[in-house]
């Protein structure tokens, strides 16, 4: 059963059973030395949380590490964590918390999420336009669904420069660096002459004859097959290239710079009036990328409940925790609007989860 819990993150995490969580996303205080406040609604209700640390960055890091250590314990062996932070402490968090607990080799990326456009008020330093979201897995085997995004107009104009009766296409290599001694010449072209070997797109062959039959074909037979299907163009100098049609393109594989998701705007429908609320599109992307339907998602700094509201819509199970009564209340209303089914629990009464 999905759980909305009011309580301190550490105390609640200690009561959750080991290796029961598939995905953790957290957006904890960033060591910003600020208090965040929003006055919300006609009655002027103050929704707030504090991010001040009298003991400096050392105190902040040891506070965070203690909690992330519990999250590590809770993750299944195939699980992942996304830790959202910014320049105030991101380098300390990578070196002293995540590399130490998850291991340097289990670092899967640092997402630079561009949340702001240019600021004109940064006089003596560069304007800060991004947050960092660290992505680590518990092990080398983990749930990962690659995400493809639309190709930019610039990319399309630069690469998709050809057109025939089947549509717009670009040309890609049918060879790759280094010689394969078993390669043979095809239609007067031998890749060995340019220190290369044949590299044929297997998915194109599967599309034509299916996976089982594709395995029976030699390289030359595959090239013939592509040629017969009008998927190879030979240049005047005799170099064959593969024709990749724009209509068949999945888009570009998502990398670590995310510029296409806007911060929650003041008039946005999803705005619920919680300070530093993150956009649903950001969480949707993370949850889809690193979990599957029926998996369990945990956010123990849930704030206005963005992670769990999105997890619920995407048919994941979830646990949301926050120590703030306002966060608990705001999230409850948000989930009720979505007709989510969940139980509400207070830390004091939890024995084990
Ligand atoms: C940056 S906000 C999270 C915003 C959230 N991602 C959203 O989209 O609305 C951080 C939250 O962490 C909570 N928090 C801070 N310290 C906590 C602790 N020790 N245990 C549980 N929650 C805590 C604060 O109450 C605040 O709601």
C-alpha cells in the first residue's frame, strides 16, 4: 500500500525493511543558507522550510550522509538513486557521500538540469542556470529505460539532407574503425583498404527478415538485402552508406544536459504553492528512465509531493516522507485530487514498514 508519512526522514527510513525500494529520488535542502517561504492562498498561509546549517558544510554533509546510507540499505540490488542538489554542495555530495556509499564505479551521470534562463543580476560571478541531479545505482545490473528526445531543427537541417520517394533521410557509415580479416569486398568496395571493417545496422536487417533469419545471413548477404530494399546509397567514389529515414528515427538518446524542461511557472496548472516545487515533467522522465510499472519509488524529502504524485500516475508504488506538517497536508490534497489510494501515517506509530 502506498504510504504518506509525517516524520523525520532518518527515523522513518530506519523502520523500512532492507532492499524493498527500486528507485529513490530526493530533493533535500541544498545547503543554501536560506529559509524558503511562500505565502499561499487567500488566507495568507505560510508554507516554508529551513536550509541553514550552523556547523557549516561538514555538518550538512554528515547529516546527509547518515540519511543516504539508510537509502542505500533500502534499495534493492538493482535499484537506483537520483539526488537533486546545486552548486552550494554538489561537489562535496559527490565526493563525500555518493562515491563513498555507492562507489565511484556506480556513478551513472550528473544531470545538469537548466532550470533558469539568463539572469542579469549576477554581477561578480557567472549566472547559475542549472541544478545537478546525481544518478547512481547500487550495482552494475539495474533497471534502465533509455529515453529518446526529439531531434533539434539544427540537427535535422545539418544531417537529414537527402530526400527520395520514401522520405527525408541521412547517410550513415556501414563501416567502423579497425580491420576484420574475414571481411570481403562488396560491389567493388573493401573496408580493409581504409583500415575499417563492415558494421551493418542489425535492427534494419531484423526489420526486413526477422531476428531468427538474420542470424543465418553472411555480411555480404546482409549488404545485398539492404541494397535490394533500397537502403544503401553508393557514392560516386564507390563508398556505400546506409540510408536512415527521419520517420524511422526514435530521436536523440537523452544525455546529461536537460534544457527542455521548464521550472514550474507562476501560472502553471501544476503549481501547488510549495517552496522549491519541482516540475512533474522532470520527475516523469526520471521515474520512467529508472523504474517500471509496479516498482516502488521513495522520496523522503517529498515537499509538495511531486515525486509521489507522478509515481502514482505512472502506476508505481510509492512511499513519501516529510517532517513538515504543511508538506504532509499539501501532498495529501494533491494526491486526493488525483484519486490516489494511500494510507497516512505518523512517525511515532510506525513499528516496521
Ligand atoms: C526542496 S523541498 C522538496 C520539494 C519537492 N521536491 C517538491 O517538488 O515539492 C525539501 C523538503 O525536505 C523536507 N525536509 C527537510 N529536512 C527533513 C528531514 N530531516 N526529514 C524529512 N523531511 C525533511 C522539508 O520539509 C522540505 O519539504
